């Protein structure tokens, strides 16, 4: 490229808007432009932080000179600064430091060296990798070699202090579990800013994932090519696994919306959005079974022309803590507080003071349910590197303790931020970029055994629709504190008809259940005054029970239409109702509507259908969470040769006298024959093979006649029953043992042959 063309490029380039330059245009330019032109374009884009487009050009430059310290430096810097991927950035920066120049000129087409800054960035890589000795080495090397006016000297000095904290923390880890919550929530895109509901069953978070309909693709960040920020919620299933996230309805495919906080009843969500250029806090109320359109928070003390990034509301709604970089703070972003006044208005903003705020950045405050524990993030010299989570405690005099770094492995050497906890304080969630993750930032679960909140009273409940199992939109729960200083009324949000609320200690409450404007029921209860945690469970059952009786053929299991079903009281012998089975073989009774959940209900059913035996069934059902109780009744066809099934009857050894246990089974045949007065039944008695055939025939005959006699004295027309002994002539298995045959059958197999059968021989 000649000098005239270079000068022309230098004057024209500032007029180009990289925000309107497409990826395709840059890739086409890479195919046509010279190396010198590509260096200038890449430098311009890097300075204006169009990292995605710049990296395309740098990749092209590396194909031209793979070993160039200059090009490797650019590549390593872009990977680290744009994506924080220290593992991938490290090899490029290691090549870069082999040839550095204090007077590095990134615009010069002749520059072969890397900037001395490469040592600082390589130090960052080792720092993020928790390799503290090498991190110190490269930070110090950078300080030694760099221009003393470099802004990165101060950053290096801060990083060296953080290395001391990191080294100690890693050597003295906390007894906690840090768990990546998995690929259902986390993707290869950034996921961050998690907010967990107090009951731990909902997780709201921000993600830069692609919309399913790809409608957000045209609104990617021109600097990094990221998809817009959107807010999602994932719910835990019965196995405590996170379900597929759902995008909240107010998300706009053209805008960035990021999670900040959720109210304790999950009826209000706070969101960061940048429409004014400074960044402000918005909110959305839950109504109509979804979150409504965003509205800007109208507290004048909160949103200003400066940058407000985060807020958290105490569970009682009386205090809000928020973050701002407005003038008058201690440096960077500070945490402020506003208080609700007796007249219902909010106070002026108060800086939390130098005990919490530093000359560096403080962000993402979260107040635990006890209103005494403050979690927040800070990136100052007490951090392991980047943002760390700190905790401070408020005493009885409203004074906050000195903040404590929550330690390793809750914190890492990268940015650990946006920590929120469940009601007991023993489980929390944060976002972090760590080795082994799925994307640039992932969400992690933190389990500890030492940050519990006491004493806490909570209410966990649900509305169970036993009628149809549907959680109707107009179900509602009203919770009133009857003994609070103020008339306190809340409406806990129903999630699949489950609700959760934090309660005051030593208070009287009234809970009411509604469907639309109709009051279903209400009751009062109170909370403990002692120092122990308590969880109160309340369940309301809506709807009534129905009994569905299905009549079917015992052999074929085909439904039977037109059967007559007589339902009776089990002890009074009064008729409850008479029904006919429909074309589905079913009859529905509302008898169970007179009973309550948990009760056992017993009743008797007589079933009659021509061509089948008239039969009586005794049923007992338990009323549980399903409003429809199904009971099946199988009828036996009254065909010649059909066996009537009753359990085997037994006789004492070599005896034919009817035992009491046998009489119970024979009484069943008595009832069937009295219910079916034309039925003629043969009673057949069988033996196993042991003893002689002649003896077994005689024994079975005596037993058959004895059993038939018992029945005949109890039925009309006694000649309808007769007994016949078959001895061992009709074995049901291969257990013969006559003559020289020796049986190796078990006692159970022989028992199968010692049976009594009732066969229909006339009707």
C-alpha cells in the first residue's frame, strides 16, 4: 500500500460506523485487503471495542504470520477481555511476551512486537487459573518493563494484593459445596444474575441465548456479537431438578433486560434496563398469570441520570438497597439505602458508608430474610480477584459489622457476583466463570452449613383441586396478620397452586382461600415465639369426590354395558343407589361427596347382568388428592363349564370334615347360588399323587360330598349342587408319582393339585 493510500485510509476510517458493519462485510474485506490495511482496521475496531469484528481480522492476520508476537497479543487480549476465557487466551499471550516493545505502536503496519501489556494480561490468565506464583511473576514483570504512566500499573498493584488474598483463601477453604446447576439452565452462552425464590423452587436469571424463533438475531450486540439479555425462570420439579427455562413475557427481542431482584412473594420482579443511556431500575408486577409490562421505578432517590445497576428490597418492604455511581460516593459504584417513611413515601438515599463501600466497585446487594445479613460483591483489594462475595451483619444498634470475604471456593479468582439465598440461608446461587463450566458465565449453587437464618417462621401450602386437578387462574390465597402493628395483608403468589410466605414471629394469622370472589374457607393459626425455626403447612382441598364403577368381563376384560348396579350401605343393608353401566361400562355415583379427604369409605355393590353370575362385591376406598375414584368389578359368565373362582379350601390330614376356614369360602358359593337360583354347580375335589389312586379317589369323594352337603343345606333346591371326587386323575402339573415314578416336585407344586373346583353344569 502506498503512502497516499494510507493517508486516505486514515482520513476515511473515522467516518465508518462499525456498529453498522456486518460480519459478512468484514470477512469479505479480509479476503481483499492487504496485511497493512487489516492491521489499521483491526486497531481501530479494538480501540472502539468492536471486539467481535476485530477478532475476525486478527484471525486473518494470524494466518499470514502465525508466530507474530503482535498478532498473538491481539488474539489473546480479545479472548480474555471479550470472553474471559483465560485457558484459551494463555497460549497466545505466551507467544506475545517473547517479543515485547515498551513503545508498541498498534497502528504501525511494521510493528512486529507485542505491547508490554501482554505480561499483565498473561498474569491475569494465571490469576484466573488460580496459579498465584505465576500471576505474581507476570504482574511484577509488567510493572518492571512498562511505561510508568501506564494505567495498568495501578491495576497490577491491586491484582498483587488480591493474589495475597487468593493464596490464603485457597490454602484455607471453607466447608461448602459449589455445584454447577447443569446444562438445562446453563448453556454455552452467558447465564448470570440468578435470583432464587425464598422457598428455593424458582430461579430467575439472565441469559444471552438465542430466541427460539430467531427474532432476536438482528439485535445482537455490535461490540461482542452477543444476543440481547433476556430474563428466564426455571422451576424445580418433584425430584428437585431444574426444568426447562421459560422466558418472561415482557422481554423484548430488541432490548436488554437483566434480572435484579424478586419480592419475597414473587409478585414483583426488579429489572435493569438501559433506555436512557445511564442504566435504570424497572419493575414488573405479576398479574393475569404472568409478569406485566415493565415500568420504570419512580423513586426519585433511586433512578438518576447516573448508573443504577441493582437493587434489593427487604422482605417487609420497608427498606431498599441499591447501587449507583452517582457523585459523592466513595469511588466507583456504591451501595445506597432508602427507607419507607411513616407517610408511605421513601426517604432520601443514604450511602452505606466506608464500612461497606470502598474506592472500588460494590454491587449486587442482597438482604437475607432475617433483615440482618447483607451479601454483596466488591472488586477491591480484599477480593481474590475481580468481584468476590462479601457478607456483613447488622447488630441491634443498626450498625453493620466489618464485611467478611466469604472465602474459597464460594469465591474464585474471577468475577463471583449476584449472590442470593433461600429462606434458611443454607443454600445460595451466584454467577461465575470457572473451569469446567458450560459457557462464559454459569450459575452455581452454593451449599453451606454455617450461614443459617434463625429464628424464621415460614408458611408453605397449596390448593388441591380434587375435582379436575387443574390449578385455576382465579384461585387465590389471602394472608392476614391479626396481631401486627400495621394491618398486614398479603396475597402469596400461587405457582401450580403451591404458595410460600415468610411470617412474623409470635404473631396471629388468618388464612383464607378464594375462587374468584367466592370465599372457600378460612382458618386462624399462630407462629412460635421461641428461638427455633418453624415451617407451617396449610392445604385446602377444593371440589368433591366422584365414584366411577366399571363393569367388565372377568375373562376377556371387555366392558359390559347395561349391567344393573345396586349400591348398599355396608352394615345397614340400605340401598344407596341403583345404576346402569353405560356404553363405556361405567356408572358414576356422587355418594363419596358426603365424605372428607383422608377418610376410608366402605360400601357393598350387587351387580346383575343377564348371561353373567349375579355377584356381590365389598369395596373400601381411601379419599386422597384425586377427586375421581375408580373401582372395577369383573363378572363371571354363567356358561356351562365355567369355573367359579374361590380360594382353595383345606382339610385336616386324612379328614373330610369342613373346617371353619373352609366354611368361609363355601359361604361365597352359597351366596352366588342363592343370588342365581337357576344355577346348577358341580363341586369337584382333587388330590395330589401321593398315596394310591384308589385311596385318593375315596378321599376326594368324601371331601367333595362333605362340601356339597354343607352348601346344599343352605341354598334353595339343594339338588342344584352335588360333589364328585376325582382323586389324582386331573393333575394340573407334571407331578405324577404312581408305580415306579418318583416325583421331585416341591410341596407348593403338590398343593396346586389338592384343589376344589366349582363348575357350572346348568343354568
